[in-house]
C-alpha cells in the first residue's frame, strides 16, 4: 500500500549528532545503530521538556524505527515519535501570539519529524485506518508549504512527492502526476538534494525508466559520500541501497 516513507524526509542537518566521536555511522550494523540511538534518547531525556527536546526525540525515534526489523516494535517506536512531535507542535502553538498567522521554526521542524514518523508508521500498519494518517500527512505538508515552500531545501515538495507517489490512487490520495510535479518543484529549489534524488529515482524505477533512476541514484550517492557522516547521511545511503535492490524487481508498494 505505502512503502517506507521519509519525507523526510530528511537529511535536515539541524540537530548535531549525539553519538560518540568514534561511532562509525556508515559501517556499523543496523542493530548497533538502534543501540546507539537508544543511548542517545536516554541522554536527551535527562533535560527539561521543551518543544525542541521533544522534536529531537522524534527525530531519533524515526531513525530507530527505520532500522528496527520487528514490525510490532517498529510500530510502537514510530507511534511514540508521532506523539512526541505532535506534543512539540502543540507547545509551539500555545506559545505563539494570538494575532499571528505565522508558525515558528520549531513548529516547522516538529511537523517534518511528525510526517517522517507517520509515514513509516502507516507503511508498517499497512491497513485501511492508516490511510487517515496519510491524509493527515498531506494536510500537514501543505500547511508547511504554505508557510515556507523552500523550507530545508524543498522538504515540503520532496515529502509531498513521496506521499503522492506511494499512496494508493483509488482509495487514497495517490497521484503520479502530482508526485512528479512536487519532485520537480523540490529539485528547482535544491537540484542536488540527495533525498529528493533518491525518492525521484524510486519514482522512475517504478515507471521502468531504470536508466534515469540509476543516474539519479549515482548523483545522490556520490554527494552523500562527500557529506559529514550522521544518522541522516546513513539513512539516505541505506534508502538508496534499498531502491537499487528493487531495480530488477517489480514494485509492490502501490
């Protein structure tokens, strides 16, 4: 129905990596990544509650969910991430001036990580009720695009492209036409953003344009290798690898 979604999304680079300096993001196993993320969360939770801390937690739970293979545990983690990010958004709304129609930087950031967790949650649940979550993601992203269309190198369009690409077209909001439009808009904002290139590569793979998909993956991977190692960096490298693994297999995600 809906493949793993991450509009997030993201290689945002907003939060500094919290792992030890000698932690090798690119070479450790997924189990070791999950263990390190759990340790990072424990450290993070020693501080007072704030919208920033809650969003930081949502970021880490997203990556933990992505690298957790057990379905039920994955769902629990991502559900927690959604709740954390939703709480952060609520706190930012409460703190905003009553007369203001704008949203804070932290509200935008919390929105991105709520969408990231929600996307993978919907994919893991893989049922009709999860389609409601997909529509809520669309609403959140359209709001973000309205307030800040170029936010974090085109995150609103990158994520919307992914949502429309993978959601079912008959019983949900899926639309290949909308997906391509948003991916192209994101590339206008940031032509070499690895996440956009990887999501767009998966789009072209599904359309059986493997040459175009491979070209996009090559550009994305080469750029990622030049970037500072981080959870985001490893996430995108792993995501690119997953797309490559499907290059010769039929797409089954809708």
